[in-house]
C-alpha cells in the first residue's frame, strides 16, 4: 500500500500538505497587503486583502474538514492529543479569518485599522503554527 507510511507516521498526506500551504501563503499575503495599505492609504490594497483572506478561508476550510475527519476516524497513527491540538489551531484560525473577512468587508477606510491588522497577524501566526504542528515528525516511519 503506497500511502501506508502516511497512515502510520505523523507526516500529513501530500494532498493535505498542499492544501495547508494555501492558508499559510494567503493569510501572510493578506497581512502584507494590510501593511501596504496602512503605509500608502491606497484603497486597492484592502481589496487585495479581502480576496486573499477569502481564498485562505476556502482552503483553510478544506484543511479543517480533512483534519476533523482524520481526528474522528483516527487515520493517522499518532496520539490523539496532537491531532486535537492541530484541529483546534485550524478551527481558531478559520474563525478568526472569518471575522477578519467580515472586518475587511467594511468601508475601505475603516477596514484595516488596529483590529483588522491584529486579526491578520493572528491568522498568519495560527496558519504558521498549524504548519509547524502538521510537519513536526512525531511518529516513526515504517519500512515500505
């Protein structure tokens, strides 16, 4: 079975890893465009942020669904607690990202203030934390 090692180690499935890379990149890009807006006051940066956050929410929702299914069915061979922490980090990331998307949907001049920037920073840090948790090798790889 070619995917046996993903079921018995702490490594995420390759498709799951690809999906996880999108929220990391998109939330970080949204944070960068928020900072660019605060420095230039060019309203188009908030539009970029809104689209980047929406994309991060789409892929983050897919990653969250995958992790919850994995948590419930116990596909990964690691302990339950790291999988629960991983799913919790993803859930908090997604909820804060949704609040951030609502904040960015306000009027352009009020969408990125201190609260919007803090939400972008938190979403980016939580996405990075989810990546670290997912790629930390807790299990031992079995022989193919």
